[in-house]
């Protein structure tokens, strides 16, 4: 979840979280 705070990697983080969920 903290990965979302990176900003630039926000999209990548959401993609990863979406995959996990």
C-alpha cells in the first residue's frame, strides 16, 4: 500500500494491487 505514495509508480502500484486483489 505504501508503494502508492511513490507517485511516479502510482500506476504500477495500482496495477499490482489490482492483480493481488
